[in-house]
């Protein structure tokens, strides 16, 4: 039954991709798409050259990169969130736990003060995402311990530090030039996504997501506790840091693509757990598929709810807050 759920989710994701191609400020009907593909394959049909070029630009230069970016971000954040929740045995953990998103966001916004090069901004975001995690791990190692509690505390400190640094950057930024761009970036958006960025960041993101899926069996063992994992011959330290590395890789690079998109890594793993249960071997792929579907839905709503496009991070927050309250309400039932 559970593998069939994955097949259903794949079908829904494919349907959402097709639907997303047709939605936007300029809706594209099924007939328009059929005429376009007929023109591209047979060189004939009711569509002229000018209309075909316009359609190609709309579908492949604007909408396709957004679709791919939304799927990558949703899958990466959801899989990372599910991995962190299993690793820390805490249902309220998300990729922000170790300061990943705040560190990456600080790297991006600080680079915006000095350069307009998008490559430099993206590289800075990726670098500071790993620096933030390194700071969290360093704090834990400072007390000569690999305990989950110290990693969590180190993550809280790292998160607070880079959030404060972001505030400093916003304070010193030019209010007429840099500050609006920084604020818009921090809201999370896919407006400036292009196929080159998606391709460059997409390869390591997918590598991180698939690596986390391979850790599913190890996460099942770690959820039993350190003593049980030791008795089963698991090298806890190596496995734990491996999971943290790949989750950081995947989630940091989402900031490179679309800024800070919140709540996805928190709520989607819970939805997946309701559908397929706590077995991480199935849970992680389900989280990736659900996350991709959710971000496609959020991106569609961000373009259709108003006459103007709103940042996708606002949409995910609007849905995430009530679900977070639902989680708190049911937290007394325990974690399994």
C-alpha cells in the first residue's frame, strides 16, 4: 500500500507540473500548447512563427525554470526536515535548526551590499550555510560531546547569531537601493530564477536528497537511541555528521535558488508521516514528492491570488502557521 502512495504522489506531481505550465499572468490553454508542439515537431499548424517564439519563451525560459526550482526547493527542504526530525527525534525540528537557512541568507544579503554579480551572491550563500552548521558543530565539540542536546543548543546559538547579523546588514544597507532587494530576497521568491541557476544548484541538491534517502535505514536505527544503535554496530558519529552534511548541502542551496522559504521543512514531513508512517525508508521519498507538490502549489497561488505576484515564502508561511499550531496541539500525544 505504501509504495502505491509513492506512485500516486508521482502522478500528482506530474499533473501539477503540466498545470503549472498553463497558469500565470498569461494563461496558456491546452489548445495553445497542442498548436505549439505541433509547430515545433511538424513545422505546421495554426500557430505562426512569432506566436511560437513567444510561446517558447513563456514556457521554457520563464515557467519551466520556476517549476524545476519549486520542485527542487520543496524536495530538498522536506527531505532535510524529515532527516533532521528523525535524527534529533524531535517533531519540531526543521532545516533552520542548525542555522542553515539563516547562515545562507546572511551570506547572500551581505554579498548584495558589495556586488551585483548573482554568482557571487549564490556562492556566498552556499559558503555561509556551511559556516553556520560548522559553528553549531564547533560549539558542541567545544564541550567535547557529540550529544544531540549540544548540537541543538549549538544550532540555536548559530541561528540567533546569523539572524542578528542579517539585521545588522539590513540596518546598514542603502534604504533606496540595497534594502528593498534584501527584503524581497528574504521573503523567498522565484521571480528571478533562470535555467542556468537551476541547473548549477540542482545537481548538488539532488545529490544531497538522494544521499539522505540512502540513510533511511540508518535513521530508523538512530531513532531507537544511541545505545541500541551502538549494539547494532552503527558508527553513530559518522552517520550523524553524514546526515547533517547532506541535509545542509541540500537546504543551503535552496537559498541560492529562491531565498529563504520557511515552514516547508517543518510541516511537510508531518504530512508524509501521516500518509506512510514513520519508516524513514519510505518517509524520505514521500517527503520529497510532497514537498515538490506543495511548492508548486504555493508558487501557483503566489501568482494567482492577487493581480501582482507575492513572494512564495509568504504563501508557505500562511499555510505553515496554522499547521504548526495543529502540531503543538497534538504534541502531548508523543513522538513516534
